[in-house]
């Protein structure tokens, strides 16, 4: 019999009743150290006091009204994002997938307004943009995501990751946009080298194609800058944000330049919940904290500390780990045994990590995790690896 919860996830038999900072607790009081943060979502940890306050204050005043009306919380968050980034304008969604949908629509509308037949969008192998029909159509090479869900939407071409020649060939006079994660998340914590990002920007400028960054996973302080692309100085025309921006409350956004958003006039797009007062009050607080240069300095210091410990771990366990990669607190351990075994052994050591493609164990902790908790996490990974390496009899 089918479970009452549609069984689209392979869940581990673990459930939590409360959380604080980087720790989660089961109903029998067992504590787990959380290095996954809800897949890069809980940027300030669980039940962050500032966010609890922002949520309860807004919850007592007003949750939802509709985009038929002015929403000051939404206006404030949009102004913050515009002040902090390349963007001139913002649309709020409830998830990354919805942000992908709008990014795709916006790029096509841009060319429609110019009277040009340019609707093709170029994406990359290993990419992940969400699970809607549009977002899976964007990655036709991903059999796991698209098989059985056809016909897919036309107009997407997926090319090899970090292959400038393949990309240059794929971009034609039909190309509306190039869509890329500056650091791939689901694809296995793969940062695109800076020169490659600059080359893509140049290619877009030469051909007119818009550049869309998907910073749903790598954005909001994760790499040590507010947005990952800031390391390279390359800016997009359109950017998708979600995961971390709500700190655990469902919230996403599409940021765009005035030129890229030109076709999105009244009536062309909408969302019932998107930009509601509750979500935006929380997002505003998250952004106020994370965008503080002193906070980002701390993220970089923490990342340096964690990397050093993890490099030592890899060196101690050459039979389990091959290498460490990633940026800031978006780290991946490339494994020499199936990454699922390492994730399971970590569960046994009461440590939460997240598997990814390319046999990677992801570490995406809260951005305010303490040094003591990071050291404890690496100790637990060390125990997990030792258990895997110890012959069973
Ligand atoms: C998680 C993710 C998405 C989809 O976000 P949802 O909120 O799950 O819809 C899109 N792009 C990237 C890079 C992601 O990591």
C-alpha cells in the first residue's frame, strides 16, 4: 500500500523534535550535530533567536494579505537586495524551483519584447535548477529527473561543465540565455573556475545572450561573500536565490537588472504567497545579519578553520576520502567508497551530512557554527571513517 506521504524520498529513520544552533534533538533526547543545515537553508542555525523574534513579531501582526496590496516588508527586502547586489528589481517566490521558472520566463520575454526569436536556454551537465516541468526540462541529460515526465519543454541545450569550446558552439543567434550555478551543489560541490565565469560573461556580451546565475544553494553568505559570483567580479543579468534567504522559512527570489526585466510588466507573472509579510520579515532579518561584512569575515575565518581540519582528515583516511573541494562553508568530501556508506556511518556517529552526485559528501553547516562544533563534526567524521575501515567479523 502506498504510504500516506508520497514516497518520492528515501528517508532515513530519523526524526527531530527540536533544534538549537547546529544541534538537532530526537524525541528520546539524542543529539545530532547538523552539518547539512537542511541543505544549506538554516544559515543562522536552528531556532536562531533573532529569527524567532522576527517571525513571532510579524506573526502577531499580519501573515498574508496578497500582492493586490502594498507589502512594506516585501518592499524593504527588495530594497535591501537591490542595495547589496547588481540587481535593480526583485520578484519573490516560495522556492528555488519557482525562481527558476521566472528566470526562464523573464529571459524569453526579454527577447520577445525586442521582436527577436531567441528562446533557447543553455544549461550545464550536473546542473540542478529544481523539479518543476520547466526546471527538469532545463536538464534533459539528467535521466533520474526527466525519465517518464516527457514531453519536456523544448528550448534547452545542456552542455559539458567547464568546457568553453562546447559552450561557445552551443550559443547561437537563437540563444536567449545561459543559466549556471557558480558553484554546483547537487552536482557535487563543483566551483566554476573564475576565468571560466569571466569567459561566459564575455561570450554573453558578444552574443547578447542573458546570463542567469542560479545561486539558490551557493548564495546568501555560503561561500564567504553574500553571493558566490562576487568572488569573480562577474555579474549576471538575472539571479535565482532561495534556500538560505529565508533561514528556514520558505522564501525565494529572482533578482534582475532593469534591462533584463523590461518585459515583466503588470499581469505577466504572479504568486499568491510569494513576498508575503511573514516570509519577507524573516528574509529581511536574515539578510541584515548575513550581509554584514563582519559576519562574512567570520564565515571566511570559520571556513579556513574547517578546511584545515578536513584536509587533515582526508590525509588520515586515504582509504575513505580522496580530496576536499568547495568554497567557504560549501564543502564536499570526494569519497573513495560509496558516499552513501560514509553518510550512514556519520549518522551512526550522530552527525548529519548530505550526499551529492560525483560521490561527494556535502558539508553545509550553519554559517554561524562555532569552532568547537566544527571540531566536533570532524572528530565524528574521523570516527565514522575509522568504523568503515575496521574489518567486521
Ligand atoms: C535546491 C536548488 C534548487 C531548487 O530549489 P527548491 O527550493 O527545492 O525548489 C534550484 N537550484 C539549485 C542550485 C538548488 O540547489
